[in-house]
């Protein structure tokens, strides 16, 4: 819902209400709206970029399965000096360069089965026009003024820094020399929003997550906010400032608005009201200030609602430092996909480490976890269960004849896994969510070891008991196929195909988990191994 700004007093009241979270979350808002950062097209993706997007996709799929209407946005950030430089180095125009690079990002997302609902490019008219309109409005209302900027700028970050943040002439993040610029720029009165930002962090602590990031942002703002330079004149690859086109917009002012332009800012009010505010902006910790300081201040100035939460995750590291192309440590997702497949890839980056903290990447630990959890625990469970169903019941899932203690215990583990998974996903902890699911996988393996169906099969008097055991195992696998779906959609589909359950029958989690006898009479088909083992040598 947009806030009507007719006078300054109204504007102040509207901002206060937005900070308190009291602005009606548009009466028509009906969509869980989740975003990734939009990626710079100066280069191709590495696994650090894909980390944000894989996690975002997990959340998007989970919310869809929980029966919610979801809008999941990603895209590419195509303006700015960094892209202009990349284009120049390759002897093409910036737009030619962006056109050449962006399909490579989509290709990685396709291979990773990223289920985005929209992909925005910031060079599209649907983005640039509303961006210009909004900035013009801020200028007209006195939030933007002309002055001279003098100070350091890191092109790799596309960020202005305080001189005190520069270490030996190097950018604190990229450790590369910064540029010192002195230009006449337009400035946004960011400093005027400092008190309101602090009030925002205090009254809505969930706005910046995890807590460590909220504290960081809070002390940054309390340390004093400078007004922000929002235009550049020394290069031309950007959205022109509408009232003074020799200036182009600072790339972040244009980029942040992708979150609102993609859902109809200035074009489709009805759609905008159904979708905005974003429920979750997922970002890496290096772009926290832009999202937790500049973005809410801009939205306050524009009279738009604030996002509900910004969650900043940590870095994938190599040798203790952020993996990056700049430091030549970026690993292509394709390399890992070739060995581990989309599901193995996704599982690793969801399960390993704690979302929010830095974590090292290593082939060895990826291989070890893949083999232990996916090839052994889950893959073997499926193949041996379907083999037993095939051998003992001609591949037709039999009718159970009554549950004993072991079955009741297993049902309880399943129920708990579903419940706990939801708790952890809503707390933005994919690793803990998957740990619960794999507790259940291991419990099914134990159930098989305890019930010894291979022994039961030798005794005709135990035929009914065997039927119960095989049915219980197949039913557990069906439930697992549902629980793993947000993390490993392809494996979920393949397991369901092998079980003889139509993939499209996947219902919301809450309806799908309860025990049912829907599987009785279903014909299973033992297919190729879902998670073939990866030999350590192969990854060397
Ligand atoms: N274009 C800006 C974002 C604009 S959003 C309005 C940008 N792009 S980026 O391509 O440089 O980075 C995109 C995301 O990738 C950031 O969230 C960043 O944190 C993430 N990662 C890049 N390297 C990373 C790691 N090594 N580890 C984890 N994530 C990292 O910034």
C-alpha cells in the first residue's frame, strides 16, 4: 500500500507508522514476496552468488508447499561503472555486454532448478521509467540537492566509503585500490533519516537479521550518517537523472528499486498492493548497509512501506577470505553441478554451515556429506526398499495389517520431522530443517534393520507382518519425498515416480504428511540410483 503524502506532517505520520509496522500491510497484500540480490553482469556467476539464490529457492518452494501464494524475484544489475569497464575491456557497448552475460546467469539458475517467478534486468523500461519517476518525486519534494562529493569510491563494490574505512588505500572488502573522486553530484538527504532508522531497528528488531547484523547496522547509523551521493558525471552508463541528464544515477539507487519496480511500482498499483512489502530480502553481508540503511530511508522518503525483513548471510570462504572472482577464488557452479547434480549441489549449500555465518568451501567435505547423507542414507534407503517391494510383493505396495510399537514410533518421528522442519524454515535455518528430515531418513533405515524384512520374507506365517513393514517403509519414503522437495526437487520427483505416485500430486506439506493408505496397490518401479556415489578421486 502506498502512503499518501499530502503534507510534511502527514509524511512524518506515515513514516512513523511504517517504522512501527502499523501501516496497513496493504489490505490486499496476499503474497509471500521473497527476493535475491540482483547480480552484476560484469562477469559470470560463482558458487558464492549461487549460495544466496539456492537458499532463496528453498524458502520459496517451502512457502509454496505450505499453500502460500509466493512471488520469488531475481535478476541482474546491469548499470554502473563496473559493467561499463567490463564492456570496454571486451570492446563492446555496456548493453551488448549485459545482453551477452545475463543468459549465463539464467542458465545456471535453470540447471540449479531455481523456481523464480520473475527475472528483472535493470536495463528494462519497466524498471528505468518508474525509477526516474520516483527519483524525480524525491527531488521535487526536497530530499535531493546538488553538492560536491570528494572521497573514496570502490568500483568493485560500487560503493562510497568514509576515508577512515580505507585501509592503506584499499577497499575493506575487495582489498583493491579505491578511486578518489571529486565531482558535482546530487545528494540524497540520508542523514535526515538517521533517527527514524534507529527507531526502526529498535521497534522492529526482525527488520535486520541475524542479530549480529542488526547491531552492526545500528552502530553504523549511530556513528553518524552522511548524505548520500546519488549521481555520477564521470561516466554515462546508468539511468539518466531526469531533470539533469548529464548525471547518471548511482547504480545502487537504481538497483535497489528492482524490488519495487518488478511488482508494479508506478505502473500497476493493484499488483503492487498485493505484493509489496517484500517479506524477505535475502542478501550477503557485504551489501547490508545498502539494504538496511539506504533502502529503508529511500522508501521512507518515497512514502512506501518498508520490507518486513532483510536477512544477511555470511560468505563462502577460501583460505578464510570471501570467495570472489576478483581474488581469483571463484568456483563455477557448473563444475560442481557436473559432479553432484542439482540436488547434490543444493543439498550441500543448504545443509553445510549455519545460514548467516561464514563457512569454508571444500570438495572433500562436499563429497563426504554427499556420500554419507545422499548416496548412503537416502539413496540406499530408496533402492533397497523398492527392491524388497519388487521381490516380496511383485512390486505392488501391500496393504498393512496393523501397526505395532515400531510403526507408531516411526510415525511419531515423521510427524516431528515435518513439524520441526517448518519451525526451522520459518526461523531461516535451512540446515537445521534438513537435519530434522535426515533424522527421519535414518530412523527409517533403523526401522528396516530392526524389522528385518529379509528374515520375515522367509517365513510364510509372517506374511502379514511383512506387508505392514513394506507398506510402512514405502509410506515413509513418500513422506520423505515431500519433506526433501524444497531442497531437492528433482530427487523428490524421481522418488515419487519410482514409488508410482504422480509428481504433480504433491500437496501442501500439512495435507501430505499424515499417514494414508493411498499407496496400497501402487506399482513401484525400481529405477536408476538417485544419488550415485561420488568417488573422492573423481573430485580431485
Ligand atoms: N548488484 C549488487 C546487488 C544489488 S541488490 C539490489 C551485488 N551484486 S553481486 O553480484 O556482486 O553480489 C550478489 C550477491 O552475491 C551478494 O549478496 C553477495 O553477498 C553474494 N556473494 C558474492 N560472493 C559471495 C561469497 N563468496 N559468499 C556468499 N555470498 C557472496 O552486490
